[in-house]
C-alpha cells in the first residue's frame, strides 16, 4: 500500500524551525499501515527536513548558529552573483541537510526516540509557503 499526503506550512524563513511531528504521527495513524516506512519531503531548494530535539535553545539558537558558521549569510556566493538575490547561503545549508527523511513504521507508529521530532528548517531569507509530501509505504 502507498499513501501520499500533502500539507502546506507557512514559515518566516531565516532558519525558522517547524515541528512536523504531530502531522506526521496523524498521517501514519490514519494510514492504517502497521509495518513500513514514512518519507517526508519538502519541495524547494532552500528548506530541509531532519530530526532533532525540538526545544527552544536548540531550535531557536544552536541550529541557526551552527549553520551560520558553516555558510555565513554575509559571505560571497556565486549563486547571488548569477541570480542577483540574497539567498546563496540558504541553498548551501539546505543542500547539506537534505530535503527528505525516511522513518520506519513499526506496530503502526513512527520509530522516533523520546526526544526526537521531525523538523523542517526554512533557510530562505523571506517568508514562504512550503509544501511537504508525506509518502507512507507498507502493510
């Protein structure tokens, strides 16, 4: 069985972190799949999906600070020279993290740790409406 769901989320950009876990848990529960996998994919080249502990210090400061050290906003990016925009660092960060995450489903539940949530990070420099595709495969 393959089930595909789409959700829209609004972000403020600038490395905003959104917790997708409640929507993911609901999608798996509604699917009726007891064993399989769930893949979460964000459409776009300036956002990414991963897991982390969704707590204020980490998501409001530490993740943003780490990516700022890896790909500083004020560095020179060829992308910005080509397109005359300001989000070269956004593309670099999103590329490093990746647009998708696959989580096993066991006994009808996502196999997430106690402090592990599914998050979307929007690295772009402006507010965005993001489409996230959930694809659940199993039986």
